[in-house]
C-alpha cells in the first residue's frame, strides 16, 4: 500500500515569521494518517527542520545541484540539504525548467545525486496549455517521465508530481478524467520500466491549484496518492483541510 503524501512548496515565500505556520501545522497533526512534507525556501530550511524536529512533518529543499560540491556559486548540494535536516527535495518544478532552463536530463542528473545522498526526490512533470492543445499530452508526459527519472529510483526515494503548467497558481484545474488519464499512464510507464514492485510503490502526486474546496474530488481519482501544493500550503489554515481530505480519501 502506498502511504499518501501531502507536500507543500513554499517557493520564494516566507521569512522567519512564517515558521509559526509550521508550528501550528505540526501541533495540529501530531500523528498524521498521511506523510507530510514542507519545502520552504533554502534560507528557512535549518530553522524549519528544528521547528519540526519533534513532530511528523518532513522538510525538503526546492532544488539541488547535480554535482556533490565545487565551484557553483549560489547553488546548494544534496549533502547540504541533508546537513540542515532536509530529507527530501523537489526537482524539475516547471518554474525551474522555465526560469533556469532546466532540461529533463538536468533533472535526472540532479535526482541521481540527490538519491545517492539519501534524499527522497519529488520530480515534477507537466505540459503547458499550448502543448495540451497542440499535441498529445501523454507524449509530453511520457518523454519527461523517462528522461527525468533516474534508474536509481525506488518506491522510497521517488515521488512523481504531475503538475500541468497551466494549472499552477492559476485557479484552473484539469477535469478528474484528465488527471486520471495522466496518472494511470504514469503508473503503467513506471511499472513497465521498473517492474510491478517498484512501479506500484512510487507515489504519484497531483499539483496545480489544489485548494481546500477541490481536494476531496482530486484525491478520489485513481492513482492520485496525494498533492504537491503551492499557494494553499503557505497558511496552516489552508493546508490543514487539504491534509484532512487526504486522510479521509
Ligand atoms: C506548485 O507550484 O507546485 C503548485 C502546485 O502551485 P499552486 O498550488 O499554487 O498552483
């Protein structure tokens, strides 16, 4: 059985005052029925890990470098994430693919390094609006999936997040059928590549405008094992009902 996962991506939001949201969330979920992960900005990682040390919320980075160390000004290595208490990292978010020109090959190299360092990798995939209209979405997702996911992946160190770019931060969400089609497809592809054991144990998250009022419907879709949540993860009062919806799914 895959344990469900509610993951929050704070992006470039939050200074130390935001840690009180983590305290509230941690206190509200001392024994959650699902896995919880918050990925704050790098500047808050160490303090966030300390804030959550006695609770059940995992802390993750939003990116790491493909090299283990060296002359890469401004970058963060997987070992550095581990060192400050992170146990996971988001890789290949569409904002990094677009804003930092990251290719699926780059994402795979980062994921290989992160997995070798013992981090759980949350690898993001998703089509643009133009791609959905002009091409077969499953071709785009299939190519991103095979190129971005390294061979070193297992059910423990790999989570895949399907995040249609047009749904991120827009308030738009795909239909349940559209989400289900992509998630079933990703499951089949993972089973073919890694075998049924690993393929069935990798968690598949949906991301893109998940809110308290649509979470229940999204979590009822086949092969949706949780969510990667941006805006609605910033406030404990918004993320809390999403977590509860996932616990009840
Ligand atoms: C995201 O950026 O990963 C995301 C899903 O954002 P939002 O929930 O705000 O659409």
